[in-house]
C-alpha cells in the first residue's frame, strides 16, 4: 500500500518523521529551527502535496560536450576548485571532490558549511605531486617523501564556508571554519577494534583517504567513508592497512575536534552511510561495500538516540551490532562473534581460525560476510532512506562478471517499517540500460517530495564507446518514486568529458543543489593532450571541484 505524506505524518508523528528523514539530504519533516528548516514542495510543483511531482524541467539529451550541461533556466556557480585557499592559515581545497554536504549557519539556506570528500589522484597525480603516474612502473614506486606528503594532503576532506552573495555562491577564503582533514591528520579509533591486536594495538592513527561518499548524523556531524584505500596505501608506502577502510566522524563546527574512526561499523570499501531511527529510538546506519561481489550492511546501536544528548550521541556508533544482508532469504545476519557459530568455526586455507574476537570480525568484514552466507551483490554503492515511506534505496552500479553491465536500483522494505528488524523484502525499482536512459547508477539523493536524484558512474575507459555510447557523458537523473511516472528517469545534467557528478545534496530550501565534478579529463593518454579543460576552458588544465546549481 502506498502511503501519502499526511498519512505518514499521522502514523509516525512529526518529530519521529523528522529524525527518520535527516539522513537523506532533504529532511522532509524537519522543524522550522531544525537542521534543514521547512520543506519547499512548491519548487517541484507540489502545491497539492497529495500529488506526486512531475518533471518541472525540460530533460536534456545525452551529450559528450566538455561542459556541465543543465536544462534551460538552470545555472551553476563554481564554488571551489582544487588548490583554492579555504582559511587564513593558507590551507587549500583538496583534489577529486566527491561527497558534499551543506550544513546551515543559523538556519540559513544561503550561508553555511560544506563538507567535501577528496577521493583519489589517479592518472592526474602529475598535476598535484609532479609524479608521472601515467608512465610510472607500479612495481617500482619512486615517489619521494615530499611527493607522498603532497599526495596525502590532497585527499581526505575539506570543510569550507560558503555564502550566496549578489545571486552567486562564493567561497569564504579566510573562514574560521575552513579546515582540512587529510591523509596527514591524526584520528582516534573507537569501538571494539580500538587498541586490539587486529589493528596492531592502535588507538590513534594517521590520516584518512579514499573518501568516497558519506552521510550526516542526527547530531550534526559528518560521516565520511573510506573506500578504495589499498591503492593509496601502495602509492604512499604506508604499512598498516588495518588503519584504513573505516567510517570517519568529523565535527565541522569545531575546528579543534579530533576525527574518529568508528570500528563498530566495520572495515571494507565503504561508499556511504544512511542514518535513520528504529521505532524504539535505536540508531540504524545502512552501508554498502563498493566492489564486485561484495555486500550490503547495516549497523544497529545498542542504545537509543536522545536529541537532548547532542553530540554525545556519537557513543551510539561505538556499541551495537553489525549485520550483513542475505537477499535470498530476506534476512539480516548478525556479524557477532560471540553468538554466530559460523564465525567461530570459520578457517582459512591452512585450517587456521579466521577470527578469534569481534575485533577480527570487524577488521575482516568481507571474510566474515562470506563466512555467514551473505549475498554477494553487484557493486552496492549508495544507500538512502526514503523521506516519506522509510524504504531503503540501493544503487547497484554494475558487475560485468555477472553480465550486469548497466546496473539497477533496488528498493528494500524493512519488516513492519522497523529498521532494526532482521527481516526485509525488496524489489528492483529501476534497471539501467538504453530503455531507461541511464547506466551505472552511483550516488543517490531525495528531495522532500520523495523524488530520487541519481548520478551515474560509467568508467572513463568505457564512456562514449561500445554499449555505453548512447549514454554520452556521465549524468544526473530525476526519478519519481510514486505516481504515473514512478521509476521513469529524466536526465537533468551531463558532466564534462571524463568526469562524473558526485555527492548531490540540496540546501534546506531546495533552491540550490550542491554537487562535485570529479576527475574531469581523467581519460587522457598524455599530459600534452588533455581531454577536458573544464571549468576554465581554452587550454587550461581541467580541475575537479564543487558547484552550486540554481534555478529550481
């Protein structure tokens, strides 16, 4: 049964609904003085809130232009690019921007902080460190200490202050909030693995990198996710890989705070987090492992969330149960060493026990998920909770090994609308392919009407060729989740050459959509012949950065 917004509000109560929707980027029912203020349904043609939204823009066509292409009536401001100064100390905006999140200052939709992830360097490393990654021998790493320091500094995340002035979004370059959390920053470990033999006894570690997507907590901090950390460890000659692959919590409003890596949420190639509440107040965090044949997870806290507790609610991310999904049975399996015999009996190829503690399970999540019979999925990337009905949307990007070249979006329904429940059902909400107009779905976001915004991640090596030729460059798509156009995609944006659009996040009034333009010109074969010159044009070097799209 589909439930309209008024029915849902009546069923849950406004306060609970507001909390349950905070993880989506557009809290549909937040109070006027809450994190994201009032909804703005009128921006999407929802004068009558009982009617699903219709597309209010003229969809664009697929294109291979070296530009950020938008529908008529929309424009974008470049807010920050790699190398831009972000504070009085002279810290600079990092490379290859990914996840973005806007946190209002004094409730404003036109003044706030942006957290932006910085994922990797890739073949464009030359422009950052001077190291010729295109022609380097991967087995003979000759990066100098100075190059490695530049490499690690360029990754992690940036906190920047942004403001809309005279109709244009701008970066406050001397902000007191401006801060880099990079591969050189000290972090503390929390949870069961902290101080354990599984992480070499460490309680403090250096650096965060490979930061892909993320999420926001109910207490107004950032969760940034470490994804493909292996290649960064190899490039920068780091030793202990168990210190990476975690979910990192950062307080953007406290420049002196020390970021935390929460080991209770497990170690794998994290894409993002989607936080919501169970009916009894338990905190639930959904996560995906972005790799072929990997798994979908959720974490359920032992304690319950209390708004009055404020940032002390972070303790909920230190004690709880990590689950992994078995889609064939519609069940969540607890990765609890003390209770799950499959984990206690699991051995490696030599007959040695794989796990001897909960810390081992958390550090070796992939092995643990396989040991308990979880379902291997086709690159589970972003997970988001629907702001109206509470269902969970999962983007499965693709998996050529399974013949799944175009990917799909799965919609998961917790039993009894209880996110802590151990049973669920699911459906294929939308399938990628020429028939739908999109391929390789990646990051997801909702607007307050429950419409889904999807960005795509066709690899640079496949883009505009073979079976992907008709899709053009990577894009942004609008997909209603109810009504006559349910599941029908309309293209809203097209990325510059070689790039992908990442980290969609609306300002509270939904008049601005923040996004990153990641790795423009990545598909180059030589530094002398760049494939993109975005955003400055001419013969300029392509630069990754974050943009603010307006016109809604």
